[in-house]
């Protein structure tokens, strides 16, 4: 069984002068990414490899996440993840080495949300939460009933966790 962990980048600033690709995290985004990293450490959520969008807000999400989890990551930055569709994200995951049992992908919406909805079965209890909204710095943990990444397909996974920063600290919710 493979485990796919999807982390949406944390909240970025809305500087109208900056290119989208270069947007930086807001202070709240920094705190949220660090808190999600702490949750990974607290819950012993492990991963063998990290693939991420090269966008600045993703890089800064990873840096804050590292402070929370307590160790550095060695992400492979994959340009195709930047603003990708679920189909493109699925291709990136399917190309992962099968020696990797647990893959962390850090990217953007709507692609991540759409990938969760594609892979999680319709009867999955947590799927409805992801369908309503996949906020920034939210993590989805998908346990995939496959032996090889290339076998990922519609409905092959169970969403075992869907954790938003506000679930861990109400001060990280909307409007704060």
C-alpha cells in the first residue's frame, strides 16, 4: 500500500506588483506551515520523499514546515506541479520511484483538491470536507490501495486525514 500526502502551500501575501510565481508567505502563512509541521511530528506522519512546486510560496512553506517538524527536507522541485491540474499531478505521482512508499507533494489548488476528489472514493467520510474547501496549509493523507504508483486510479484511496491549520489552532483560521 502506498501513502500519498498532499500539502497545499500556506497563505501568501497579495502583493499586486509581484508575479504569482514569486509571491511570498504572509506571517499567518508562516505560522500555519510551522504548525502543520508540528502536527506531522506529533502524529508521526512520515514520508520517504518530497516533490514540490518551485514557486516561492511553496519554498517558504517548506522552510516553515521544516521548523515545525524539526528537520530539513530534501524536496525535488518539479515545475509541472506549479498550478497543475489533477491529471498532471497524477502523472507526477505515477512517475515516482516505487521504492518510495510514502510521498509528500507540496503544491497548489485547485489541482491538489481535485486530485483528492479523484483518488478518494465517493463513500469516503472525509472526502466531503475536502470537497467543501481545501484551505491553504491543509494536509490530506491518502492511503492508496496500490503496490505501484503507476496503478493509482479513480477511487483507489482512502482519505485517512484532512487537517487544516485552524483545526490545530483557531487563530490560524479565516479572518485571523
